[in-house]
C-alpha cells in the first residue's frame, strides 16, 4: 500500500486543563507561546447531558477577537463551535488571514454549557486540550492522514485499488494549493456499515484514540448510517486532533463507485474529490453556499449566489460545493479552491 512522504513536520505542542461553569459559562486562561501561529482547543464536558459552544475569545490585552453573537444568527458560517450540538466542541484560531493573528500571552476562551432545552447549566466540568503549532507558513503545509479500512474491505482488491487511486486524485487536487497529503493505511475493527460520525459513536472513539496527535483519521467503509446517499461525512468543522466519538472523516466506497459497484475513471475522480472535500470540512471549510442557497461561508472570495443556476455556474467547480454536478454517469471536476479557502486549510493546527 502506498505511503507518500512530504516535508519534515513537527507535531503540535499540547497541554490540558480544566474549568467549571458558573451560570452556564466557563472561562479558561490559555497560555500561548509567542512563536505559536494557531491554536486548536478541544473541549469536552463530563456531564453527558451538556452541550458545549464557544462564547468568546479574548486576546492577552483583554480585547474580544471572537464573539459568538456575531455569528450564531448569521447566514455566513465561520466555525461550527458557535452552535451547541454535542458534549464536545472544537475551536481553531485564527480561521482566516483577516482574523487577528496570535500574540504571545494569556488568552481567555469562554465556553457555554447548555442542556437539550438550551438552558445554561451550572457546575459542568469541562476538560480542555490545547494544541498549538509554530509553523507560520500558510502557503505550504502537510496533513498526515491515517486511512482506516473497515472490516472486510481489504479482502476486495478491486475496491482497495479504487480507493488508493481516489487518494491519488485527492493529492492532485490539493497540490496546486500548497497542501501535501501524507497517508498511511491500517485495518480497523469497525463494521463496514458505519454509524454517522457527526452524531458521535464509540466505534470512532476507539479507532481515533489509536492514532497520533498530528494525524487525522479517515475511515473507509461500505455505507454510512445504513444509507447509500452519503458519499462522505466529516465529524466536525473543524475537527479535533484528539480521539473522540466525532474525530474522523468517513467515506462510503459503495456510494462513490456508482450503481454498478465498480469504479470507473469518473467514479475514482469523484471519490478523490469527496475525500478532499470532507477533509476540507475537517480542516475548517464550509460549503461556499449551502444546499438551500440561503447561507454561505465566511470567505469573501466565494460569491453569495442565491439560486441553483447561478450557484452552479459560479461555484459548481469549487471543491467545497455541497453536491456533485453530474449528467448521467459523468460529473464535472470540482477542484477549485480559492485563496481564502486555502488559507483556512493552512491555518488548521493539524496542517504542519
């Protein structure tokens, strides 16, 4: 099985701390080294009934550089962490080149804990893991990916060949934007009919706990959530570099192989673009326009189109477009990545 090597990289620095909510809010003091260019915080509540969201990010001088109220009700999306959906939340900062860069010193990050009725919860213990990287080169970066085959996949040589050819297409899509893919393959003890990773599942937690802190997990199975409609899914936007029930990207080889279950050249290209698309989500990228054409990403170089015809014309070749554009069995190549989209991917703390 192939394994590509990129530039030498240094794993993110990491440390942990804990906070407890008071009136539903917990504020952590996070020491950021002057050499750090980005940080990634994974917060997890011990209370299984709690759902977490990020409230504010304050710089060492006390100024607010991020406030959830600026984004929660907006139709432009910067990070999924403003919406309380699970007992864990992930924050990567800065997201874009226009966001204020890091400075050394004590940052304050506040998190909210709410219940299913969206009422604030007191005395919720939250564990935080803070990872930083010192690499400030946002033009050239390497992403280390572990590709895990679900049970039975390795016994199907045609499928394995198709997947590996899809990975080569993924590499080809990323290369013009300074993103280097390095991968290693493993076999995983997980059912080929996978649960939906966005909902969280212990099967993903078990596998993600086995990889390194500078690696991102991609699991390839046969189906997702018992359906053939999902080409791929990312566990979070952005995703964590730590093991958790949502710390993975998943790909359905069967959905990508077409109705006949055999990989054509178009199928392989589509799967490679799906891999790059879902990993883009994990690194912080949203769709440039959502499928209802009423919400957009926070990248100013992707137009805010509002109709299907206009959006497909203006953005249909973008890697992060919400669905493939196909006529019969042939789909157009979706490989365009704008400068701001590439910058977001490079600012992900796992891009080394």
